[in-house]
């Protein structure tokens, strides 16, 4: 029997920052912490890019889970279950020794917790879509992506710092404390075992996994969305979800959003590779952890919040393309700048700030297109498409680095999105003739 839901009410956008932290933290662990540790272990950039691609792959088809979230359990239940599963799988990944023979196992675990994170995001998307006022879709998109990018930066940066400096003995102390202060037994033995068998790198992943699991603490502040699209049976509910999704695809605003998400616009794919190529700029581990981690996370969060505010002041699709072009300018400028640590710090910080603008615009465009109803399915129909260009542009950037070095990689990062924007503008102009505005009623 479905849970009773509360009347639909708006929520402060800061709640969305917390709800989307698991998505960002799990991604940051892969593209920042694991990427750097693999690089210093002698594993190639192309292999690291492949791991990042496998991490993103479940996000491209998570729309298939949307109907389950829209028709079964409650959004809060889905969120809690997926957060705990994600945290446990991240901890499992962390205790696997990072050696070349274990890369296949690590890839499987990364793929698994990315899949679990997809369901976490589905539930959060639905909660956000129903709790956002029409005039605040830009701000909601900005705050949610602040959680995503901020979690990726802060979580990944903290993970990298812990992998270099952590003392595994704290796990033993933590286990003893939990055993003394909770009614659950076994924490003490588990903490002792982990402290004896887990490296500092393992402590990093374990800490991030626990943080993801404890994101459920925000759920009491969220309102369970109404489920008007649910019928008197599972089959009837699925039909209603399908009709809602079809209405999105038939509308011009939905079609334009689908095309925009399929093209390499506002992708900012270099966020997946900064750790792997930092050596080209002679950047140290601590600086990589800072600018691509904690500092970069704060900067990108600021970009998300400011970019979301701007999206509520202008056409949201225009913002999506304009913000993308500013990232292209940043990448081109970095391509011709000196290869020094100072330049790495400066350009990555600017890039992270502009990436926040892009991700806020993504959230605003999607929220504007989907409305409410079966929000988990509709939001992630677009979000799944949006992850496809992230995957292929990340791979293209990796290949470009192998073929032409860091200059070729950055110029590729600059030119491909420009082509995407030109294609989108041409498509938007072409489709105007097929979607005539309806005359106003007399």
C-alpha cells in the first residue's frame, strides 16, 4: 500500500543542495580521488577516462528506473534505500587494493554504486520538481546542482586529502564509540578489522561512503510529493507515466530540451579529467585536492547559485548556451597559457565557477520543461540524455590528450561545444514553423 503523502508545498532551495550531495560525492570519489590515485600508480589517462565513463554510464539509462520511483514506494523510501546502498558499495570499493589486476573489480563496484546513486537522484528529482515554484526553477536548479558539483568537489577533494593523510586507526575508535552509544553490536569488531586492513586511501572511500549514507538525515525536512499520476493498479500507473512522458516529448519546449541535452552543450567534461592531467602543469597532490576538490567545490557551488539566479532573469535555454560558450573561452585560454602550477590553479578555478553556471542552467531548463506529474521519469529522461555527451566528450578529450597532448585536449574541449550550440540554434529556428503559438481566447 502506498504511503500517505503530504499536500504539495514548496521548500527552501537549500534543501535540494543536501538531497543532491550523494550524487556529487560518489562522482567526486571516482573522478578526483580514484583518478589521482590511479594516475600516481602508473595507470594511463585513457584507462582513467574509461573508469569515469563506466561511472557515468548508469546515469544515461536511469530513466528506466523513473517509472518504478513514480509508481512504487514513496520518494523518501527510494531515497533512503539508495543512499544506504550507495554508501555500502563505496566502502566496498575503498577496501579493494588499487592495483592493475583489481581494476576490473573496481570498475564493477563503481558501476554498481553509480547505479544505486541513480535511484537516489530519481527520488530527489521528484521531490524537487513538486516543491518548486515556476518563478524559482532557476534557483532550484542552481541549488540542486550546487549539491551535485559541490559534493563532487568537496567530497572528492576531501577523499584525496584523506587518502594522503588519514590514519586508519580512527576507524577502530569510531567503531568503539558507536558500540558504546548505540544499541547495535558489532561496530567495535568491524572498526578494529578495518583499521588493520584498510589503507589511508581506503579510509577516504569509507568516510565518503558513510557521509552518503547519512544524507538521509535531510528527509524529515522534505515533503512527500502527491502521486496523482498513480492509478488503481501498477499497470494503470505505468500507462499514466507513459502518457505524461509522451506529452513532454510532443511539446516544443520538451523537444528543444531533448535536443539540447543530447548535444555537447554546457558539458564541462574536463571536470572528469583534471586530476588525471594535473601532472602536465606540475601540480602537486595537495593543490589538485584543493582546486579540484574543496576550493573547486565551493567555487562551483557559488557558480551554481549565481547561475541559477541569472536563469530566472533570462530565457533559460539561452542561458544554457551562453554559459557553455564561456566555458569554451576558458578552455581555449588555458590551452595557450604556460604549463605551470599557478596557471593550473587559476584556470581550473575559473572553469569550476563557469561549470556551476552550466549545471544550474541544465537544472533550470529541465525543470521548466517537465512541469510536475511523473517528475522522476520526465526529469531523468532529460538527465539521462544529458549524461551521454558528458561520456563521449570525456572520451574524446582523453583521446585528444593521447594524440595531441594537453593543448589539443583543451582545444577539443573548446571547439566541440561551439559546434553543439550552432546545431541547437539551427534546430530551434527550423522547428518554429511547426509549432505555431495558439491564438488567445476571445
